[in-house]
C-alpha cells in the first residue's frame, strides 16, 4: 500500500474534499423526511454542525442563538471572553487592525491573564438564557477549568489542542490524564484533535464522549505551513471512522467523531458525513453571520501564540444571519448558506434516511468535480468559478 517516494520510503496517497464526490443513490427520499440529528452523551441534537471555539465566531449571544436553532456553539475558555470584562471592544480592535499588525496585536491582547470569575460568568450567562453550554480548554488547563465549568452548569466540555494523544511526554509540566479526567466530570467530554486510526482508538479508550478529527485544515489555520503537519480531511475522517466502528464492535460503545475544519460549504459538509463523520465543527461558515462577534473576521486558536503563531486573521465578510446560514433561504449561490438544507437535500439524493446511512454512501475519486463543465463560470468568475 502506498507509493515510493525514494529508496526505502513509501507514502500513502491521502485525499481532501475537493478530490472526491458522492454517488447518487438508487433510491431517493424527500429531503423533508430525513433525520439529520446526532447524539452526544445522552442527548440528541437536531443540528449536527458545531460552531468552532474561535473568538471571532462564538460569544455568549452566538452560543444562545445557536442553541435556539438546535445546535451547539463552543466558547473558548482561553480567549478574550475570559480575559476581558468587555470583550467586544477588544474584538473591534482586532477587526480594525491592518493585516501587518494583526498577529502582533492578537499576541499582545492574549497576554492578559485569564480571569476564572469570567469563566463562571460566561457560562451562567448562557445557562440563564437557556442555551447549551459547550466550552473549550487546552489540556494543560482542563483539570482546573473543567471543575469550574462543571460547577457553573456546563453541558459539554472540550479538551482541544493542535495534536492530542493519550501518551503525551513532558518533564516540564504535568500532563493531563484523560482517563482520570473523563471519569471525574459528569458532563460529556470531547477530545481533539487527531487524524490517525491508532490515536483515535486510544482516545476512545479514555471514556471520551466524542472526538475531533482534523489537523490544520481550517481556513485560518497555518499549522500545515508552519509545522508541516496534517492529513487531508477525507483520509483522516475515513481512518477515524474505521477506528470508531472497530471500537463499537469490540466494546459495544459508539463514540461519535466530529470532523473539525476544512469545510466552508454545504458540499464539503455533506462529504464529511459521507466519509464517516457523525457531526462537523466549522468556523469560517459561521464567522460570516451577523451574530458572530468577529465582525466578518476570524482567526485560529493558535494565532496569538507568543512564540510560534499557527494561524492568521482572515476576512470572510458578513453575508447573512445565523438562521440564513443554517436554514436559509440562501441569497448566495456559493454553498455557504442554508447548510442544513444542503445536508438534507444531499441525504435525499443519495437515499440516506439518517446520518448513519449517509456514512454508507458510495464515494468516487473525482479531481475534476469542481471544474468539469464549468468553463463559463470560471471565465465569468461566478458560481463555482469564483
């Protein structure tokens, strides 16, 4: 398996979303009659699309709005929401800065220490407005922040870093024992990020309620350029799904995988599910919402890193409300709006009644899927030719 790179070195061919397509089914279903829901822990959610824990995407208002529409938005516990009493002023500074000064500015802004009282305050603000509270922390802070979040009424806790493994070695600081952590908290724990079969299996053994799959594909992330790390999302999701299915056969426990990053359109999201995802996490698609706090900008979680930034601020613009982006009606033809409509229509066309059935869709390698027959769109820079 694989191709020779040189003497004694082989490499597997890996695929991204733009290189595959879904094959229509022999039976089709009315899109209004498919079930798009997914389960995390003991609760089912109507919308299988999570909003990423990025400061330009999720604040208290956005989390509440997303909850009202049946989904989950993840609040970053190590961002501006927990460092500043009035984060909106800080977000405006980042949005109004020049591209040349944006990284330096974010680095200085994120030097402000995290205030634990603000963690409690933000969570209680969301709970008071009857929203689903999902928060994110780095592994180094998870033990402390997990307890604070649970006491404040958090519903879902995410432990997230660029690359996460069960066996992390360090002599400089105490590493997080995922087995112990997952047992010690009463809320579902999502762990990420990973991209390989072996790591997915090991993380499932910890008692996690879900796993984030994806390293470096995000629109604002530069990890692949800075570190050279990453596996294209189609291959990463397929490998993780194989591990999930093996774990289910072995233990009888189904742990959902959540594709994280690399998806900006409904088509990308549909492909992620067909590759095996149970849910997806996206940032740039929601950063375009009027409710997003970034004002049409967003930046990766590692952008403000003090020594090695692995993200950049990107402008995505403000194109519509959160409702339009999730449910339509779409006013744009580029696939960035009515994501749930795209998902249900795709499910109908491949004959999938549920997400589990969508995961069984036939896939084809199709490097020309975005260019075949699109000469006029490309020449006029409209539709798929933009």
